[in-house]
C-alpha cells in the first residue's frame, strides 16, 4: 500500500492512562472469610449484608471459573489481588468542596467535571474511584422528585430496607463464579430508585475509574423502577495503563415493575493493554434485568471498546406479560483484545418481545465473539424475538465468531435470526479516498455506518462520543 | 477545444506501472491541456482502467517508472485524497457499494473536502441539501438516491449517474471517466453525456475511456487514443474512433508485432 496505510501512522495513545497520586487506605492482598468480614466492617454494614457476603463467599469457594467462552488468558491468582482500596479522606463529604481536589481534578481530566460550575446540566453523575463513590451530583434536585440516586454504600445506610429487598433478587450470589466473587467483596457502586409513576427528570450516570495497579474492582449497581416509572442510565469507565492485568468483576441488577422502563447504556473504555497484549483490564461482568411487571421494558445498549478480556452478557428476564427486552451492542476489538459478549433473552410471560442487534468489529489480531441465548418458556405464548448479528473484519488477522443458542418450549413463539460478516475492502476505502476523504475518516465513516443502528439507541450526548471513540480505537489498525 | 497555449493540466511521461509484480503499463505518454476532451479506447485488458487507477492513486498499483505531472506538481507525491481535493476525479468503471454510509453524508463530506481547497465556504447540512438538488438536475437523478447508502443496491446505470453527480459536485479540473457509458440505457446515455458536456469548460479537461462511438456521438472528443499492451499505440482526431468502428482492432496486432511487442 502507499504511505496512506495507517500502519505508518502513529497509533493514538490511550488518553486516560494516567495514574492519580493519592494516598489510599488499602487492605492486604488475598481473599478469605476474614477479608470479607473486614470489608463489611470497614463499611459499617448491617448484619444482613455481612451474611449476604459470607453466603456468597462460601458459594464462590464451591464454584469453578467458567471456561466455555472463546477466551484465553493466564490463570488468575485470586490471592494476589487487593480487594479493598479507597482514597483516604474524611467520612463522606457533606459537599463537593470537601472532596480531595486531586480527585475532582482526575474526573475533570476524564471529561467528567463534578464541580458546581462545570458539571453537565442534564446529567447527574455518581463518580466511583477505585472501590468507593466520591461524589454524586444533583442528589437534592432528584430527591425533590422522589428519585434516589446515590452510592451503594450510602443506600445501605439510608435505605437498608430497599437494599435488603432487592439485592441479589435478580442475580443471586451463587449465579456464577464472578457474580459470587462480586457479592462477597463488592465495595461500592450506584443505587437508583425511581418511585411509582415518576419519570426521572434527568439522565443518570455512573463513572467508574480504576486507579490502583493491584486492586480488583468489584462494583455493584442496583436500579429499581416502580410501577410506571422510567429512567435512562449511563455508565462509563476508564483505567490507567499498567503492564499487569487488573480484574474487574461487576454485577448490575435491574428490577422493573408494571409499565416501567429502564434504559441502560454503557460506554466501556477500560485500558485494553498495549499492541502486544501486555496489560489491560480483565472485565468479567454479570448484568441482568428482570421485567417483573406487565408491559415493562428493559433496554441494554453497550459500546464495548476497552479491556484486554471482555466476558459480558447483559440479559433480560421477561416475566411480565407483554414485557420487552432489547439489547444493542457494538463490540470493537483491536490488537490482542478478546471479547466474548452477547445477551440472554429469557421469555417467560406471554407475548413478551425481544430484539437483539449486535455489531462486532474485529481489527488487528483480536478475537470477537457474539454469544447469545434466546429462550422461550412454556408460557411464552405469542412471544417474539428478532436477532441480528453482524461482524466486520478489518485486516486479515482478526477473528469473529457467532454463537446463537435457541431453546424453545413454546411452539407459538417466533424466533428470527439474521447474521452477516463483512470486511472493509481496499476498494471501498479507495473509493472514499478518491473523493477527497482522508483514510482515517474513510475507515471511521464505514465503521460508524456499520454501527448506526446501535448508536441511534444511545442518549444524544453520547452517540457522537461513541463515534469518536471507535475512530480513535481503530487508528493504526487498517493497512 | 484545442488551444495550444492553454494550461498543461496533465503530463504523463513514459509511465510504467505493475500490479503484484506484473507489469501492465509499459510506457504511456499523454498530454492534456485545459479545454480538451480526450477519448481513450482499446481492447479489453489493454490497460485503460489501470491507467485511470494509477492516476487516482489506487494502492494496489505500483508505479515502476516514468512520471506524471498534474499542473506542474508531481502527482505521485500526493495521497489519493489530496489528488481529489486538488481536482483529479475518477469516475469508476465499477463503483463499489458502501453499506451503512449515507450517500448524502458522503457527498457532503467529499464536496466540503474539495471546497476547502478551492477556498469556498463549507456547506452545512441544510446548505448542502440545496446545493445537491441543483446538481441532481445535471444528471436528472431522483433525490431518493441521496437517502440510500452509497451505491448500495443501485442498478448499473444508477451507479454511473451517481458518479457523474459526484463529478458535478466536485467540479474537477481533470476528470477521468472510465466507461461511464457502459450499462446506461439509451436515454440515460444521452442524459449523462449531456451532463458531461455541461460540466466541460475551457478550464478543465476530460478523459473518456470508452468502447463505443455512440458516446462520442454525444461528446465530441478533440483526440482519440488507442491503448494496446499498456501503451498508447495510436493517436488521432475524432475520425479515428469512426475508423475503429469499421476496422476493429485487428491492425493492433500487426502494429505491435511490427514494433516487436507481441
Ligand atoms: N488488481 C489486479 N490484479 C491482477 N491483474 C490486474 C489487476 N488489475 C488489472 N489487472 C490486469 O491488467 C490488465 C489490464 O487491465 P485493465 O483493467 O487496465 O484493462 P482495461 O483496458 O480497462 O480493460 P476493459 O476494457 O475490459 O475495462 C488485465 O490483464 C488485467 O487482468
Ligand atoms: Mg477497464
């Protein structure tokens, strides 16, 4: 190729790879029942939560790390990980003025300004640094509407009855290896409660930042939408560049009652490791939503661009009659990244509907697998699913796989599956170039065209961001 | 229109090019001045499309010798997108489909890339819609095509019209139209030819690659070149095309044999 080949272009470094120098309160490496008790004690938790953690820990000991995914990585030494790290600061800040300026600066640098003057006008943000939430914006304004949006730790203190009722009700503590691990040691995360009939007045968002090099990150997110309530929630995440791997094992639970809806969007940009596959986050996440009520709706939208390893299947349990589950996903892998991601749509109630749109883009030597299950239960009369799984290959060393599983016990359920694979060809790029469009822009035009159906689902402010992020991630990958 | 004092836009000198180490162009010489229309003819496989792609900068074709100057600049120093911005246009023999990329957005980005070089102001979405509607008239194209993905599912003829629409938008200085006439029905041929004539001025030049006189009935060339075995074997006026229509290319073999190229 001519010099326009991006092989010659300097790859854009990961913008979020810096480390914040800050004093942390860390416990020693390793995991045992004592460590679980210590975490719970540090957080001054009620007994029901300690018992929840201990049950989870005992379950975890009996479980096996899953090996069915299309992923390869060296064995993880669970005793070589720090399970609790928190920036040292006085008890929970009464106002943002008391938050360590270094932390505020960090979030500024990440493009998530928290301070009064600079913060986004229509998005409330919960900022999580290593294991703890450091600030939540617009709490008071949301409270006026009866909306609870706070860190998980605060929710445990202020709304223990809600936590006790809903925690583990969607993802039980023995659901799988990583969910059990999370349930035992989770440190913080976000809690959202939208009461009956309330439409949340602004976007809610949690931003996760891993800072320490040897710390695992285990957050827990719980969102409950009561009858007729609705909310749109977005999570973002970044991490510094270390040449070791950090473990991230999160659990997200969504509960939706009659006529309620939750739209959950993720832009995942954890550090992916360097071009030779050194370093990067191991991302093992369990996300599941339960449409408990009739006509309830859950929509997952994810843009997965980071992490060395991604293992993630945001799912919907469609119990309520006429409930709706959606999954829109863009997963991009480059260099040596590996992703095994998809969804599970479990149709229980009658006339439940689900839509799956998955767009996998593999560049470099990466591997990108879609794995999805559509299950039609005995009572899912008149249920429908539509799935579309498209893969785009860039270059000739990347791999794409699609594993659709279908289980149906209901003859009157309709399942439709479409799949396609394409490759960005030299001729297509040349065509765009010969019209004055630069090589990089040509690639990103084609990629964003490929992802449009998914980007259209993202909240407006983030769709453009996602577009830029993909372009950035692909720099240097075509040629 | 031939004017010996017109600006020399394109000067191809002893051009050699190869694809995958297979030599295809073997010494092409050609000079194109402003205001001129050149027809390039020749058998299948003689190297016409290769010449056009080398001029546009396709990465699969390697220049192995000779030079091309475009308005006294070394063309090969420029990236393909830079050539386009400076006014080199290639209408493809086989325009590719680009699923997912909106034709309208593509045309707008391309037009603005060219306009920036011309010193014209950038057209935003609304201004561009008006602008493109004007140009659609040149090829009598249905605006519905703007809403679709670039060339996706377009018929052969529709793709060719879309190429001329791009030419109208980009206002090129040198246009190379590679078999723009093939695949067009009789009416479309007339419309497209009319469009090309409308766009031809005394400041620009057109290279028409074609197999058929019927296009040259509509667009009168100043020169007709016959390519064979990677070179221009013969050059004449418009009468050469008419002559070819009668004689075909049998004489080409004799002439090549006489020159020791078989
Ligand atoms: N990418 C390529 N790989 C291999 N061979 C090629 C490639 N491009 C062109 N060629 C060969 O180069 C020669 C010239 O091809 P070219 O397309 O330039 O011919 P042409 O004169 O345009 O023919 P036509 O009238 O059929 O369009 C042919 O033998 C063709 O097979
Ligand atoms: Mg050709």
